[in-house]
C-alpha cells in the first residue's frame, strides 16, 4: 500500500465542510474590503524565493522543496504566496491600477519543516496583499479586516493580535549592530541555534522559544527604543488607528517574523488554544520588496492565515450539507421511475440520495439512518402499480402514501424550496 508523504494531509468529509466555510467566509470578508482574487502557480523559479524571502532565512536555507525540471532549471514549490503574487503584479503591470491594489489568493504552500500538531509540509494559506500605499491607516485596516474574519467565524475571543515595528533601512542597521554586540557578549547563555544565528540573522534570535534563552532575550535592547523618527511616527499612527477602531492588541517588542522582507509594521494573530504552533496568521509591511523583485519602488503590506490552524480552532463546528431523503427503488422499473425525479429535485438545489434497486429494503433503511436523512421514499412494484410512493419519516417511523406525480414537490418542500 502506498501512503501519503509525511507532513501532508488529505482533507476528508465532514472536515472539508469546515474548510469550505472558512474559505467562503474569507472571500466574503476580504471582498467587502475591496480585495479581489488572484490565482497563482504553485511553483516558481527558485531565484524568486531566494531573493524575495531572503537568502539567510530558515525557509530558504532549510525548508524549500527545490528540484531541477527536465530542462535543468531550478524550480521550487512555493513556501509562501507573497513573492509569487508580487512577481505576477510586476509581470502583468498591475501597478498601473488605482492604489492600493488589493489582491488575495488561497491555496497550498510547501515547507520542509519537522511535522507536528499544526505544522505540516503541505499546508494552506489565505494570503492578502495591498500594494502601492504607504499610509499607516492601511496597516491598521488590514488588521481590522483580519480580526473581522476571525470574528465572522466565531473565533473573536479565541485569538489575540500582537503588533510591533521593526524599523527600516535607516534605523535597523544600527539596532542590529547593538543587538549583535549584546548577544555576542552573552552567547554562552544561549542555545546552539541562537548562537548560530547571531551573525547570520540576529533579529531572529529574539524570536527563540527555548526557555533557557528567555532571560537574555528579555533584557536585550529593544527595537522600539531605536526607531528613527519616521518609523516611530508611522507606528504611532498605526496604533492610533487601531485604538480609534476599538481594537485590542498587545505590542510585542520581540515579534520579528521569519521572513526578511518586513519593514516597520509586523503583526501576528495568536491563540492559546493551539499549543506550540500558536500563530494562526502573520504579516506586515514590506516597502522595497516590489523594487527588489524588479518592479517599481512601491510600498507593500499584507498577511497570511494558516487555514489548518483556523480549522483546528473551529473544531467540528460546521455541519456538512446532508441529503434530505434517500429514495429507495426496489427493482429496476422503480429505479427508472425515480432517477428523473431525483434529477429534477437536485436541479433545484435540494440534495437527495438514490439507491439502485439491488439492495434489500432493510439494508437501505439502515443506510437512510446512517445518512441522517429526514425521510426514506420507498417505491416497489406495488407502489408503481398504484402510481404512489411510500414516504417514511425516519424519526417516528410513520409512513404515508404520496402520488408519484407529487413526489418532487414533496421533496422540494422538505429541502425548504417552494
Ligand atoms: P508566515 O508567518 O510564514 O508568513 O505564515 C503565515 C501563517 O501560515 C502562519 O501564521 C501559520 O498560521 C501558517 N503556517 C506557516 N507555516 C506553516 C506550516 N508548516 N504548517 C501549517 N501552517 C503554517 C508568510 O507566509 C507571509 N507570506 C505572510 C505575509 C503576506 N506577509 C505579508 N504578506
């Protein structure tokens, strides 16, 4: 037997109904804010991610599914959507549209991480990007929309918003130097991974979850104290907009994120109900990235939601659609009579399930029970001769005769259709 690859999941019914609900809610909320869908390929030239996400990030160094295609070109299964979306934005000249250009996309992403609860090698994101706008009100509006998405799913009180500013090219280098100096002096108290990161990507050290590293990191110089005046002003405006909208959030001074492209605002939505993988969404501003990828020097801003983690938070909350009836023909003549009835009812949007005449009545009634239908419709030779169907209420077991000519109307009424 061939099994699925480790860290990769099938999404089975009834859980797939929860996925549909999450996706439909996202589309409704995002589109109310003016975002439109863009569909992107799941693989790209490797160089796009190396340049876009950053050569020294964990994603690019350790987690990408990279291979040569048959022509010897290096291609990579996308580990995130932002770089692909910007590639498409630049390639198709979408920057000529009124700003900000608001786009969203959803689908599978691939990262070769160590699988655990809430962390997979193929996972799915809802990704939102707003391009070409520097105003801090946009950062706040994106967070508002993200929280509205969780509220619409009934998860408003299971998540919290954390925000930070990580400065820009004007103020971050000096901070980085101070931090490197601070961490180097205390390297002996840090874990191996942190020590390795001090030179390569010192900001990421701040994000370490190892308890032993905590004391050193908590006393580390804070980025918030090193922001240049424009970055500090931008961050103050983001917070003022959130405050004005009555949004609750925490300022998280060590929130640095795992991708290199961020400047100024970064944010995450976390939940205490998810265990170690507690981030259900993350994002921020990435002014400069569009230019780095060969486009115009424009601002950018966005976030991605991990759908698996949203589904984990929801649990089995969404009831899948059920058929209202099982039609049980007893014999081939009854099958021929019921097939078009089923088609007509289904064409009006009411789901019914049809038997094929070969099973015993008892087995079919047992199936009706397991399907959870309201009624079973039994048609045997006797019924056919009388031009009737026997309609059995599954809960009470009560049976009544209904003329075959009126059966479709009866089933439509059960499905709430006139
Ligand atoms: P990210 O923080 O790497 O950001 O991923 C966003 C979300 O995807 C995470 O908060 C998490 O819920 C989910 N996620 C990430 N990795 C996994 C995994 N291995 N298994 C399950 N879920 C996972 C980005 O990807 C950025 N592109 C977000 C962004 C968009 N920033 C600006 N625009």
